[in-house]
């Protein structure tokens, strides 16, 4: 259940259409301090990772005469039928159904109970209940807090507290969303300072929708977030031994929760790098993730980073994770007769201390002999599945939706040390990596399950996403991921918290070629400034020892060639380019 607030004019009357205010059902929130202390001693208080350490008045209010009004929002009979029909996860070219978005009109100031705190603050509270919901959360539309105003959202037993949200949380879109919470009830508490004795009766905060999540996890009594433990038992957590060499790439992968119309869905995707290496908030997923969403729907999309278990097993709670809200679509191509990709620009910018990573990519046509997918099956915590057989180009058919010819990679998953990971509903849009740790595809769908582990899955090919659906910027990746028009075919990832893995030397000799350095230690991209009939590159270490040579053959002016530096140890190296025009020596440094 996700709640959505919206501003309104002070003269506008609030409607309670389809909302029932039921005193006999009301969970009277009479918060007694002694009871709270005992409860906190017996259980762990779990605080939202984005919260400042401050308490809502509910933690200290001991006036048992104060009753907080309850408002109930339930599924309609038709929605109950749809919920039951969606109980089986689907991944054949469709996003995994999660629940519903239910419209409402409520205001904490107009519909909540008000008390005065410390003689200088008005505090309003109200309780929202959506019977049977597995998950709760809040979205504030036209969210605009003033100086000294605060908003808290918490479960009735105070086991989860989100907030305080304050003026600095205002964003241009006017949207603020709270994390998903494992309860069917949430208390909304709004604080406004008393100024010159004026009562704040016309504040624009308004609840406009309740999102009622019906699937995507099980509550084990220890987890404060749903969607934990919901994936099939064969799946492998990202911090098992299989993920040991993928700790950088995992930091770019996020769980998505998307609103489309009045429904909610799960998918996966990744931050993706561009040739500016500037941390632009570009996010790659599948087109069928959120098909039909309006721009307003997109403002409520959630992206959960670091949503993973700290160890290999499935015990304990998920550690602190991060959530961004809102996106816009930059480019996409349909699953039917296309390669099924969607490139988003996230509305919010991630703080550097979140330690996110923008994954690199390889748009060449070459099959990959091995690699992994990092994903969130069934909306669960981050998992990893491994393949050891070469990918092959295919043309999948998802229930009559036929992708473009050879626009997908066919992948078969392999058993590994921990188990035999696959994909599920909710994995859609997740990135397929090659052995160099670069994205080569996005999950469109497939047949693999924990019960059928050897059946194939299908990923829209990055090379097809690039410009084979068409060259217009709305249906291709090229102009968005290569804004400098470098022509590179391989681009490494971007880590804003690390020095460049291969750094530009000050004394590079560009008369024959120059290097395009990227924050990934497996490649250097050489741009040749002159045409060469026969070129060879030799790599030497700082001691002058020859490490490798590579024949490039004929090279045209203003073209780019990619040279692998895979396996090079940290240190300084020289790239010597031999050509009939002469010799150029370029210096680069590998830092890991």
C-alpha cells in the first residue's frame, strides 16, 4: 500500500468518495510512552535509511484521550478478481504485477486530529488502513514543505518510522515517496510551527492515492520490507561466492516498482554510463517494464539501490538501502518487432556517498562465452545467475509478440557453487553482463524457472538497442550513450568515488592516434587521427617488457579501435603504435 499526497486550493472541499470513516473499525492510535519503551526493548526499531534521527510525537504522546481518526480503503470486487487472476507470476514479455493504486482525497490538516506540541507547534495525525495489503508506503504529490514544517510516516506499532521529511526534501517535480513498508496501515503525522498565533488550516498536503501491494514477498516477522524471500529457492544472493567478482557491477542494479494507470509492477534495471563519464542519471531497462505509463505515472516510479542481503543466506533483514523517485523516458523500442529496451532519466540525483556505479557496455555483435545477470526476481533482494555457454542470436516469440530478427541473446543458466540461479517475474529489464563485466543485453523474458532450470531466457541485444531499431533518438541508444559522438563500441563503467582506472597522460602523442580513457580497467579506446594501411599496437610495462601485441590491420581516420587491457596489473604502461607513418607512444596507468 503506497499513499500519495497532492496539494489543493484552500477553498476546495475535500471529498471522501469511496472512503469510509468507521469508528467501530478504527484502530484508535493512543500512543502511551511506557508501552512504546517496553515494545522497543522487546524488538528492534527499524528506521528508514533516508531518515534523520528524530521522533514523531507518537513516540512521546501519553494523552490517552487523543484518538487518531482512521480511514479505510479496500479493494473493489473487480480488483479482488484481478488480484486472484494475477497470483501466478508472469515473465513472458510482461512485467510482474504487484498491486493497485487506489484513488483518495484526504488532508492531514482537514481530516486528521490536531494537538499542540510544546505550545509552539501544531501536529496533525491520521491513520490510513487498506485491509489485506502486503506493503505500504507514501507518495506526496506537489509536496512543498515550508520552514520548520515536518512530515513523519510510521507504522502503528512504531516499528518503522520514515522521516522527518523537511523543506530540503522538496524537489522540482513536487513528488516525495517513502519506502515500502510491511504493514497494511500507516500513520501520517504533520508538524507546522505556530507563527503569530496563526492556525495552519490551509496547508496543501493531500493524500490522493493508496497503493495496495498484493504480491512480491513474504513477511517473516523479522523483515521490515516485503519482497524478501519471495524468489524461488534456487536463486543465488548477490553476496554469495558467485557475486564475488561482480561487486562493482551490482551497485548499478536496482529494483523497480512502477505505476501504470491504477496498477503497480516490479522490474529490474541498471544505471548505464555514457561517453561523458559524468554520472548522468541514465537507467536502462526493458520497454515492457511500464508500457503505457503516463508522465504522471512515471513521477511515482521507485528505484531501490543496494537492496540486497549482506551475506549469502536468506536470514536477517535487508541492510540500509537507497530509493530514488521519478523518471522520464528518453528512448525505447517495443518488444514486438523490436529489441525491448527503455532508457530512462531518473528525476533525482543520487548522493555520492550512496556509492552507486554506472555500468559500462559493449555494443559489438560478438557472442559472449560466459557472464551473469544481476536482478531482482519476484521483487526480491538482489540475485545473480551465471551462464557458461556462449550466447546465440535468436528471434523470440512471446505469445505472439515476435521480437525483431536476431535482436535477442539466448542464454542458458548454469549450476554454480551455491545453487542454480534463474530469472523470474520482476527480473525483466535486468542487465546481462559479458565476462568483461559490460552490459550486452536486457531481459525480455524466457522459460527458465527453479523447476525448469535448463530452459533458455532471452535478452534484447545491446547492439540492436544501439541503432538497429532505427536511428531516431527516441528509439535508439546511440545519441544518449555516446553524446560526444566518439564512435566507441566498448565503454567501461563509471565510479564517481574512485580515481580513473586508466588515466590520460599529459604527454600522449596524438599525431597518429589518441586514447579515450574510461573508468574501467579492461579497455582503452584509441581514436586514430590518420588513415593507416597496416597498424600494430604493442603494450609494454614500466620495465620495458613486452606484454602483448595486437594487429589492427587497416584503420581509417577518425575511427576508434578498442584494445583489451584485461589481466594487466596496476601500474604504468606504454602503448606503442607502429605504422608506415611513424611510431606513436601513448602512456596509460591502470589503477584497480
